[in-house]
C-alpha cells in the first residue's frame, strides 16, 4: 500500500525544479491506496505536519534531502480539513494548504475569454480579496496560455516560485491559485516558465489593481470594492444627458505636477481633491481630464507608457483616493475624464512584452507590433483575448471609478497600418488598403459595449487624420466615439496666432478654414499639454510681441481664448494656461502659481472664468456645437483688417450671440456688422476690458442695431472693435422668430 500513494519521482523532480505544469495534480490532499496522501513543497522547512480537524497529527516525510514532503493517512477520504504546521529556523507556524482548495474560476470564464466577450475580466483576473470555501484570502488569476508553469511570488514565499505554482485551466490558458490568509497591501509578481522552458523576468500582474512606487514595480493586493459612493443622482442624470448639446469645458491636468510639496514629493489624491475641485469649480469648467493615472515606470512619459492598465499610480497614494476625488468632483457638479492608452505599451521586462515567452499581448509581426517612434509594442487587436482585456479595462475605469469618460490616446496610430512608417515598413491589406481592420473592429466593438454598459460615459478620440466617421455611430459605419479632438483647428489657429499681426492678413484662411469641416464630426477644440512641451514654450510665450511687450502677448492670448470659446466645438485647456504660464510645462515641478500675484495673469484667469460662465449660461454658445444650424458667418473674409465675425444660435429660436474678433492691435471704430434683429444689443464680453488686463476700449456695454440689411442679415450696427480683442454681443430683448435665422453659413 505504501508505494501506491507516493508521488512519482518525475513529478517530484519537476516540482522541485519548478517546472511542473499541473501542481494541483500532485500537491495537496489526494485519495490514493485506501487512504489520503498529503504532499507539499516547502523549501527551508525543518519539519512539516498535517494537523487534522479531528485532532490527528500526520508527520510528513521528506523525499531524500529535498524540499518535497509527503504523508499518508490510511482510511481517510476527502473532505478532510487540515492545516500545516511548519517548523523552520527554531520557530513554528500553522498555515492552510493552498492545494487543499478547489478552483474559483469556472468554465464560463474560459469560454468568454476565448470568445473575446468577457466584458469584466477584471472581476475574475488579478488579485482578489475574497472568501473561498469559507476561508479568507486572495485569489490570483492570470492569462498565460503558452507558459509551462506560472507561480505567484512575494515576500510571503521569499519570491521563490517553488512555493506556489498555480493551477492551469487548460481550455483558456488561465492560471489561478487561492492563497488563504493573505491580505491587502501584499506585493507580488508572477514567475513564469516560458513557452520554450525559459525562466522569464518576474512579471507584474496585467490586471493588478495597485503597484509599488517606482522604482519598485511589483503589483500590490488592493481592495477596491465596498467604496461608499455618494453620486447616485449624478450617475443617473449622466446616463440620459445629451453632451453634444450641453456645455463642456475641460480642464486638462497632470495630477502629479499640478501642485507638489516643496521638497518635490507628490500630493496624495485627497490633497489634490481639496484644492483642485474648488479651483475648477470657481473657474467654471465642467470637466477635469486627467492625463493617464495608470501605473507607469517613467515619470517623463506622463503616463502614456503604462505598465499597469488597471492600477492607479502609486505616486499619489491608494487607488481609492482617486475614487474619493471623483466622488467629490461629482458632488461639485464636475465630470472627470481619464486618458486611456490602448495604442501601445512599453517593453519593460516586468510588463506585458513577451509575457509568457511569446508575443501574447503584442502583434507578433514587428511591422504591426512595434512603434518605431515611441519604441513600444502594439497590441494584437485581432486576438480576441486581447480585445477582451482592453475592453474590460475601459469598462473597469467607468464602473469601478465612476469616470465620466475616456480620452483615447493616439487613435491615428491604431487605425493606420502605415502610421509613421515608410515604404516596406508596413504590410498593406490584401486590397492594398492601409486601414488596420483589426483595430477598427476593436474600437467599434468596444465603443458599442461601453455605450451599452456605461450609458452617458464619453469616449473621446485623439485622432489627427481625415478618417471619416470617427464620431459617427457604429451602426452607421462610424467608429462610435462621442467626440474627436480637432487637431487641425488647433494646428491652424496656433500657426496664425504666432504670426505678427501685421502679417496675419496673409494667413486669414487658417482661422476660417475650420468651419469648412466643423460639423463633419463632433469636435473638442484642444489646447492640450502637447502644445506646451518639447521646446514649444507656452501659449502665452508663443504669442507675438517684442521682448518686454507683455501687453501684446497677453492681448493676443485673450483674443485667442475669446475666439476659441465663441467657436463651435467643446473646449479643452491644459493646466497653467488659464493664467498665462510663462515657463514651459515640466512634470518635474508644479505650476508657477506665484504668477497670480500679477495683474495680467489674474486678468487671464478672470477671462477664463467669464468665458466658462457665458459658455454655460448662453445656450447659443454650446447647444449646437456639433450642428451647422448653430453657426452663421457675418463676415469670414475681412482679410485686410484680420477681422472675423459670426453668429451662434441655440437651434431652438433663443437669443443668438454675435462673436467679433479683431486680430490686430489697431482699434476698428465704426466697423459694420450684420445682425439678425434691430434693437439694443449688449456687449457681454470684451477681452480688452481692464478687469482682464486690457486697455478698456469698447462699446460702453450697449449698441443699437438698425433695420438696414448687411452681410445677409436683416439688421446692422456699427461697432468699435478693440485692439487684439474678441467681443460677444447678445440682444437685449429677443422673441423667437417664426423662421430659422438667416445667414451665409
């Protein structure tokens, strides 16, 4: 009988060498030979006993001089609860045997992963604190289908892969193990024997919910459930809101560098929430957009080369700090958008690259799986498991953290096979096309899923090409994004603003061309972090003006902001530009808050506050941002004077807004404009007002339009256009017309 219960020599050898593919078939309790065999691998143990619940003690015998121990209890059968008493180094401890527990994943998890339809992989993979078979602990689960063996390692087992090799689920390539007694805060990684039997570098968890602070890079067990959200009313209202017809003004933030401790340490999320939310509320922005908050090894990547897509960066404390910030933002009626990076990932050894010894997450062909510009790997969008991983991650941020949207980085690089590649560096489709159909299909499916599962959440594309239908519904052949960043508008208008005002007449089309395509997509107008780095300076610094001629620089910035807020499209402004930051942004320091001691900088911030107020309170400035009926030129072609004038409408017959921009430092007295109604019009905004740092020229708050047609409008008025200024006019009294307002749109 004795020989029939002992483990085979080849199994023992494989376990001791940490290359056994099915450790649960050998370790733990097994009925054999008319009784119960118990087997363990316990390096460094002096002795191990199995202590049964009925009081029986079974000493385990060592196989030679190895770390493999086994024992046999005749007549016993499963279930037979026991614990292991381990004596080591003069001490002893009682532990539960992980190999006595059954699996906690099921066949449905296997099926949905392989099918690519598992919408919430984050609920099954990763490290989860739970009660399994009546015992508390942590379930670890990871996808590594080509691995020969996977172990979870950490301080709890001396980072030794022989302690806890995992159970392989053959159908799906998932590996899992439940470790009883572990709790929150435990650091861990996966030790993987690769496809060719090679030992891989220790890997962080692809679905880890927290991580160590760099330069350490292990995953950390973290509890995210049980957070007491207070934003039920916000979430309910969001689900039914039409954001294309709502005000949207976004304040883009790099969380670690908005403010810092004097010694350069990062603020924690709660400290940031304390100051940032009232600040954004005071300025009237409707949303905060955070540059990636996901874990990343290199500060200077700003989060755009993430390693842990499910982990909030440890730079700013526990992940639930971000949840508290978002909950507080919602209480202040502010939405939160998170940057999301499914376009590429870095090749750091502890990350996703060659995760199980094969090109698992990345495309195996470097012509489709490697970014030459960024020296990063590209996901294999045609692999169903990768699709499920990414789509589930997007839903994770919208559901677990109540994010109100995702801004998807580098969409252009995803959907074009030849992005940043020359001839011979990419492989066209069979029909010669350059569209990455796997990526296009992934984006469409993901956007459709998010629209269904997280109603009201916005998915916004950073897409810089002329791809048709980025923000069109999937069912109509589009990519299904809610909005698209208008990179063409940003590039053209900044080029114009950098010109000396004397020369702007030759570049007038840079400012009016955007209206040719303004309603082809639902656009966000972005003045983002990309415009204030890499030697570009800042928005204020790029404005023309002689050295020391600060008035012109500030006036140019103010007229530009007035132009932007009056232009169709939602608004986005990067932090620091709301008060005229002089120094180029760096992630290594906080913003130059001392500038707010000076009048001109205070004036810019006051202007942004007023622009946001008008954007919210005047429907004509937001209700038809994405529809042509909300816009009509008064005069698009006054190149000689570098003046642009237009009308905004709410589409419901409400009062319009006239937007008048003078891009030269020469005041234009008696300038003729067309207006849709005779009578008194109020000057509700003048960027040249003294309170904003201007010269104070204007129309004394009122002007009168007469019933004399001009520029296709039934009435007209003569106005003073202040130097380098934008003014907004609204009718003092308004009755909805019987017909839609005219114009030469």
